[in-house]
């Protein structure tokens, strides 16, 4: 193998390794999947676990549902403190005719992250106040915590978007995805952060560089093969021309056909003697 190609292929493998290392430091996953859940009330048989079963279909049968009330909530226990980055909420959405009703019931909700089951001990990372929220929404919530709570309420002094249902509300959560990672230990945190900073830049740049190199090599080989084919075709044409010229050179057009044969030494046979001279030569001579 050409040493140049060998070196490029080895560096390409290293660039993939750098990228894998970068993402392994902060690869996000749904840390709420199949975790323990609880909610303020249950509208049987739609228990709280339906919101963490991995099914994102937004039909009623796939959703965790509370009863109507002035205060409703749903909570997931992540099992340990996690580094949380964002939360995605799939609200019930199985009828286009009821979209406005669903959004009015969903409107005004909050998302809390805490280390205990008490909301007052937690951090509210999102609150819907101005417009009806979409029935599939994603919210940035950069916070550490063990519990994630969906909370909604109605009553005097509660701020909700204009047009929202005022008396009671309901939680109909088909899926709640919490994206985060395990908490990095302090001893390793700086190492990982520096690795992310360094390898994010180096890994991406090296990957782009060698993708470009790979493409250039592909084009180079294509052009090289094309050049070889053209040279072969040119050489064949040249050989054919030489053979043709040689044939024309050795063909005598001034002599009769019977005297244009080749001699024993591959040279044209000499022309015959004139008739008058040949008659004077005796056979004995």
C-alpha cells in the first residue's frame, strides 16, 4: 500500500476516535425512561408510568392522566442526582378538533427540578405564561437534580395565557423525556471539560480535514485511472500508425506484383535483369 494513503487512513481512524471521546464525555440520554413516577391523582387506567414507557404516540390510551382539579402534578424520580440539560413534553394530541382545548388545559404549566419531593426546595426551569404551548414542546433546563415535576394550577392570582381554562385543569402526559447525564465527579470534571474543549475542536477539524482528503484521493485515483486509459489508447493508436507506415514503406508500387516479394534476408528482392542481357549470359556461367 502507498505509504501516503496508509498514513491518511490511520489519521482518519484517529479522528473518529477523537469524536467518539468527545461525545462520550457529554453524550445525552433520556434518564427518565422506565423510572419511578407518581402523580396528583389517577384517572384509571392511565397511571403515571405511561409517561416514561418510551411510547411517544400522543393518543389518549398512551398517556398518563390525572383527574380535573385546581392543582395537578406529575413527578419522576431519576434514582440519583443527574446533570439535566433539557426536557421534552408530549401532551395528549389525538384529535385536531380539540387542539385548542388541549392547549388551554396544558397552558400555564411549570417544570421543576429538585433534590427532594418538595417543590419549594427545587428550581423552576420553565413557566408557560404568554401563549398556548405546543402539544409537543422542548425546554432548556440546565440544572442538577433527582426529581423532575410537571406542575399546573388554576386560581386567583395564577398567571396563565389569555384564553386558558380558568376553573380547573388536567395533566395528560403521553411522554416526558429528560435528557441528561450522570454527575461527573469533581476529580474528573476538569479533565473531561478540558477534553471536551480540546477534542471538540481538534476532533471536528480533523474529521472535516480527512473527509476532504478522502474525497480528493477518490478524485485523484479517478483522474489517474482516466489518464492511464487515455495513454493506453494513445499508445495503441501510435503503434497502429507505425505498423501501417512500415507496411506502406515495404510495399513496392513500381514493380509487378510477382517481383515485390521479400528476399530471404527480409529485404525486397532485386528487380530482374533486362531481357537483352539475360539472353547473353550462358547457363554455364
